[in-house]
C-alpha cells in the first residue's frame, strides 16, 4: 500500500509492503544510498537515521511504523550540530573504509543535539551500538569532543 | 596470503616503460606500465594507459591503481607520484583505475605489499613527468634544462624570474620523449613537500556527507536485485527447490537454481531470487524450501577437530617442519622444561559492507562493479564459469566497505555474473549478514603442543612445537601452514617443529596478517610462560633470546638476477620492543588485578612491539586500560595520519580476537550475526599510543603487521594481572577469576 513519509524535509510517497524496513525504502525506493545496510538486526548501527531527531535503526523499523520526520546522512549537514560533526569527522580523518561512518555520524549528531557537552561515559553509551570494523573509535571520540567544543586529548606525535 | 608478488614485481619493473600522448581535451598523458604485456597494449591509441593527466587549467589528475578497502591506498599511492612530479596537492584529483593488469600490473590489496612494491616505481613515474615539464619549459625559453627548477605546479627559470604553470606546458609535453624511468632523478627526502606530511583520506568529505559510493550502492539501468541461497553445509548441492512457490510471492520477478562446481572458492550451487527491491527478494527466502545434498562435510565439527588434534598430540608429528641441533638432548639436560598446549578458533572477516556485486552480461561481454581486493582472481572465475574470454570481462573496482582479506576471494563476483547471465538482465547481488558470516573463507583454527628447555642460568636452549592444522596429502588448507622460520627458530640452536593435518571441508583463507594473527598469540604467549619459568623479566628474556643485533637469513634462495629474500633483523626487532617498554613505563608497580604484558612480531616486512595494560575484576571480567605500539616500517612514514590510523585500527581489530569465534557443527557455521560473532565496540576501545621508530630501511606496508602482537600482549597482561594463563581463544573470562 502507499505510505507517505517526511524525508529530509520533503513528503515522499512509496507503494510498498508495510513491513518493508525504512532502510530499504530509503535505499531502493527513494535512492538515498547514504544510509547503509550492515546486519538487518539492529546490531551494528550502520543504518542509523533520525526520526524526529532520535537515532533509529532503519533496518528494523517498518515503513508502516514511521510517523515522524526522517533525516538521513544526506541532509544532517543542514543542522548546525550535524554540520559541526561532519566537519570534525573530516578534520580528524576519522573514516578508513568509511562504510559505517554515516551511521556513526547520525548517532553522534543525535547525542550532541541531546547532550551538547557529553562525558566519555555519554559517548560510550550513545556510540556503542555502532560498530566500526576498521577500528576508528579513538578518532570518533576525538571528533565528537571537537564538535562539542570540548578539549581533545591527542597523543599523536605527528 | 596466496599472493607472492615480490618476485614478479621486481621482474616487471625492469620492463617498465613510459609513454606519452595527447590527453582528451588537451594536456599531458603520462602512462607507465608495470606489466609485461604492457608493450603490446601501449601501441594501441588507448587514452586509458595513464597515471597522470594535466589539464590546461593546471589541475593534475592522478590514477589510483589499487583497490581501496580502508587502508588509505587511494590517497597514498598518488602522493608518491605527486611528490616527485612536484604537483600542488591542493590541485590534484584522484581517479580510481579500472582493473587492467596489462596497464597497471597487479592490482590487489593484500600482504601489505603496496608500499614496498610502489615506493620506488611510482616516485619515478612522478619524476619522469617533472623531467618532461622541465624540458618543455626549457624549450619554450630556449634555455638549458639545467637552468630550470620547479615549485609546486610551476616551472621557473631562477636566473630570469620567468615561470610557466604546469597547465600551460602540458600540451607541449605530448611531443617530448619520456625519459628512462631507471635514470630519472629522485628528490632528497629532506625536500619532500607531500611524502611524510599527513594527507587526510581523499574521500573523507564524500564519506562524511553520505555521497561516497560503495559496491552496495551501485545502480545500473534495468537492474534487478538478487539474493543467492547456498547450502548451509559448505559445497552442498541443490537437489530440488520449490521455485514456483517462491516465484508466486508478491514482487518476485524470478527464481532459479544456479549450478556450480565443486571448488569451494568457485561458483557453488544455489538458488537465486530476483525482485525489484532487495528486501522483497530476501523476504521470499521465508517460503523457499530447498532439498540439499549436503555431502561428506556434514559430518565435520569444531568439536571433532579438537578431538582429532588431541589424538594427534598423543603421537609424533606426521611431518617435520624444521629440525635444528639436538632438541631432545637439550630437553634431557634442561634445568626446567615448560610444556603447554594452545588453541585458537576459526574466525570470520565480517566486513561492515556485506558481500555484494553488480553484474551485466550482454552479447558475450561481462561488466561487473565489484568491491574487490583482487580483481584478477574474479576475472578468472568469471572466465571459467561463464565461458567468456578474459578481455570480455570489465571490472570496475568500487570502494570496499572493508577488506581484511575476505575480498581477495571473489565468489560473490562470479555469483552475480552467473545470476545476471541466467536472468538475462543486470543484477545487483547483496548477501545478508548471515550469508556473510556463514559463507566466509575463515581464518583457520589451529592447535599447538609446545615444549621449551631452560638451562641452569635461565636461558632458552630448545623449543619444540607440534602444530596440528588442516589439509590433505601434501597440501595445507589455505592460510593454514606455518613457516619453518617461526621465531625463535634461527635465534636458538635447538628447534623441533613438526606438523600434522586434519582433513577439512570448510573453506579457509587469509584474514588480516594471515598465519601471523594466530601464531603470534601462540609463540608470544608461550615465550612469556618460559620467561616466567626462567625467573626472568618478559621483556629482558625476549631480548636475551633475540641475542646480538643481526639478520637471521631467509631460507629462500635468491632468484636469478633478483634481490635476496628478506631476513629477520633482530636489531630492528629489539629496537621496537625496547621503545615500547620505555613508552609504557615497563616494570612500574601496579595494583593486583592490573598488569602489563608485551609481545613483538615481524610480519609483512614490518617490525612491531605492543605493550598492553589490562585490569581484571575478581570475576575475570577485564578491560584494556591502554595500548602502546611501536613500529619500524623503515625510513619514511609516507602518510603519517593514515599510518597511525592503520595501527589504531589493527589494535581494535586484534582485540576482537579475544571474544570472536566461528564454530562448525554438522558441516555448517553456527554463528550468524554480530550478536554471536562480536567485534570491538566503542566502550571497549582503549586509548592507543602509536610510535614509529624510523630506521635506514626502505619503507614497508602498514595494513597488517601491527595486528599480530595485540592478542599475545593482552593475554600476557592478563597473566600479569591475575596469574592466570590464557592458552585458548576466545578468552573465557571465568578462567581469569582470581581472589
């Protein structure tokens, strides 16, 4: 059946099975490929998007349950927090393969929107649902702190 | 790693040559082929044979030849060219090459080989381009070339103050004969402007804004989405499937059986389901019923392998791997004999991006968009299974969401091509995470029975290992062999290494730092046990066994006209261990439950040492407090920011070996997702301090060598903290409980 959802500020209508997860609506129906498929079971966070500002795992969220405004990596830079987070990600050279980073940035932006000055424990709690197989966590932590305007511990010699 | 490119590369570099031609739209084309077949191809007027293009507006386009899997090669290899070209990095664009061995030589991401293979050659490519630009400027000024010099992007004539931008010279370069690569000058490293400077990932912004295309994001006109269901038992065959019922599902376009062969690394039997959306195709699996002929492998299990190993340990090894001196005599005379058994499990790669590939098969031509580490192997599979010619296969290398060795195998590539051919339309195949975890080429499990002799002065006099691994007849399962030079062989006089094999129906393959990722755990933990038994400090004991700084010669013969194979430099190895100990404050007093552990390892031409501080609670739950890593990968760290990134990533990756395992039951994999095959998460990621010890040696690679010492350093730290020795992975925290 037809579902109309708000995605990145636009109303979008799709005619799909109500069980189809938001992830596949975004990727295959709306051609928004920035949101990634990693596990299909809310275990890795690669598919994280915002629904009314809250981080949501799109791979287990059926389209029929989406009532709020959806923001994806393609549009999160339009918010001041998202823009700062993306800039910090680039400045700290966070990505290696880069595949998980859209989800990481969406989780980090949601964290900072709710908790502008997060502690290390806040970062652990908000970010531990997002796997990074390349192991970019030390830089993710540093980038979140920079985006928050917090001092960044940098042990690098270079 | 199944890839032994050194010899080939040195051979072909002698045949390397340059060519130039007019670039489309004007400007310089600087081509350089590392491939033997290049001469034939270069004669054709193909504008593809190129590493460098300079546009009239001065923008320089540099081709990145190798697959990008997160190792930063798309940034690093062009840096080598840009440095010697004296390009302005701010005006460099980087283009990913097609897979074309005739143009670029071997293109693969494996063995941490990109730096040693390209350090010399690609700097020469850049230098040759600079020489041509200098010549072009000298011609237009009618002055000797020797009076001209460059600043980034500009040729200048110092005496007159005249300058010409590269863009203005590009057209003239097309008429200039390229210089001999072997004779072009190379810069004094002290004058480098790009090499040795931190250059962030060239795709960083595209990634951070969601615009970067990965394999899974590819879309071609008329494309259908596909899933491919294989037998849960490795190599099982399709007997029958309820295809009509599957095809009746809403949205399903087609479903059919694909017949494969017997080779586990080729195309295997399975059922393809096609739909307009991937989710619809995957959902139709719910109604799919397949009768499988599971085959003999269904009788295998991890428990069975462990039983077989225990039985083999009761007897002598089936074959001798190395025998030096008189180990039996040394054991008989020893003041102390230390014995232990070690074991480690199969591991999956679990790239974050599930395996996928997009394929189009039309008019006898195959085109694939593949997140591959090793395109030519995939081409071979397509040639074999689709019956086309190699030149009829076009492979677009799309950025990989992780490699770790998994994408050296291209099973998913040939699957997508076979499905596209049978479907008669372009297909994007995407595996589920379960498909990925359950159809991997696993890091092989292994079993070791070790024995060491220590004399009255606490010196290591002999070491023996009975290694039980997998294979049949003469052959070993992939990545399941052990080198006869495994340290401390060659460092001490009496060594007995023997090996026995268990037949295996499970596919195995290289996982980041293959072989080393498991052997470092075994040998660097066991040497720690011996140090304690000898009553010596673990760092001091290792240095004592290494002995005087010297190179332990490689047993491999020097190829005719080639370079001698690399040996193992005890001086460099001692250097990194001493510095790691110093940085970590080795020997400082720590409370009970907290300990420091060390390990070192040499792999992929890189010397690494790691110290870990870990704290274990009384119930054995532990936390890594901090990690110190020192690496010696030669004289130059080409891209320091990425070098540190690779080392940090290796530590995080290595720590996951503490808890992950793949279990085989009834010939199939038990684990299926990140809940039962866990990776390191943010809350477990320790602070990591990375140092490089620069020595007067050619630069070598960094994708792998920092990983092997991580797990033994952790286990040794946990021993220091708790007095409990970990001899089996994954770690069972109950074994670490202390009071």
